[in-house]
């Protein structure tokens, strides 16, 4: 099993490197932006997927945390003119702390009740985003103006849209490596034991509070990175992109993609961003994608609990066994 996981990881990293340096060469302007946002949402999907697969916990605030990461990145950019990397790291730290705060109810709740709590947090952040909007260079703490938008700085080595896509994919790859490192070390073993039985984890000396908080912090960190990178890509964010319903949709697509697999997060993000873009190009209402997503979720829940990624992995394993 470990050998298969390592092989899958190597294949995934190889594909990510090829995509990072190959996609900017073949994509047009519109699709460069779509694939950049796909990589951003993939990081949020990674966080939701590992939380569910390793701890059995449903977090419905990932997209909202992306909004926080984007807000902090824009505010630091316009208010203090800090380098992009500094803004991004500070935004990730803020969302990681918010993620840890979400772990407080997780110490007492699981399942539906925890999902509802995180959904209410996402709803509260949606209200804040709608009421105060995102900073665009305006004066005051909120930094919202009505007649102008200050320039959003990008990394020195990623000024063009193509270079920024490469930059975003490489950061997403580092996020994947961070998760894999956790899964194969002490935190991963502790999370697996907690999911199996919290009582057994406590009896074995595992600090359940610490490891749950760690998991929520890591998930928030990934969401913050995704939101900060999205802010750098678009230069100006809109509250409608971070509704609570978007967090529900992203989590549903993580289930469709396969929460247990790194490929599942990629599939979830592709469905979330690329599928609507294709429908728009074909002259079809992008909202129709929700019908297909609903059917895919029903299929995953009833017949394919490991999602599309699990089916693909199973197919390759059967072919290897025959060979």
C-alpha cells in the first residue's frame, strides 16, 4: 500500500510539474485565468478532503476562509505595500488561526452538528464580505473606494498571467507535499487513530485536542494560500465568489472527486471551475453544471464512496494485477 501511495505521489508531482510549465504555453488568456483559479480552489479542496478522510470531520467553511485569505492579502498590499510573498504568508497565518478557532466546537461535536457550525461561520463571513466588500485601494481600515482600484502586486518572477499560473501550480504542489508529509508522520497516525476511536486515542496517550486543532489549522492554512493567490490573480475579489453555498458545493465535489486521494482535490477543483467555463464557451448556462454535480454526488454516495479518483486508482490496480 505504501509503495502504491508513493508511486501515485510521484506520478502526481510529475503531472503537476508538466502542467505548471506546459499549460501557460498552450492556454489563451481566459483559460489561463480559469486554470489559475482552479489551482487556488484545489488547495481549499485539499484541506476539506484530508479533514474528512483522516478525521471524519466535515468543514463547510473552506471557501469562506479563502475569502479571508484574499481579503488580508489585498488589505496588506494596498495599505502597507509589502512584497507579495509576505502578504501571502501573513494571510495564510491569519486563516490558519481562524481554522484553529473552528476546532473549538470540534472538540465537542462531530458529524452533522459540526458541519452546521462551520456552515454558520461561512454564512457569517459571507455577511461581512457583502457588507464591507474587499479592499481595492480605498482609504480607511476596510480600504474600499468607489472610483478607483490600486494595483495588486504580484511576485517578481510571476508578473505575466502565464508565469503566475506556473507560480500558483507550484505553490499548490507544495501544499500537496505538506499534506502528504503530515499523513505519513506522527500527525497522520494520530488522526487515523482519532477517527477510529477517540476513546482509544485518549487511552493511548494521544492529545486529541492538539491534533484536532492542528488539522483545522492546516486546513485553514491551505485555504488562506488559495485565497491569497486568487487575489493576486484577479487583483480584485467579489463577495459573490465566497458565499456559504460555494463551500457546500466545493465539499460535495470533494466527495465526488474522492476525498482519500490527492487526485480527488484536483478533480473537485476542475469540476468547480473548468466545467462551468466549458459550458459558457459552448453557449450553455453554466448553472446547468449543478445538475450534473448533483447526479455525480448521488453516484458517489450510492455506488462509488471513493469517488472518481478511487475508481481510476482501482482500474489501474486491476490492470497491474492482471499484468
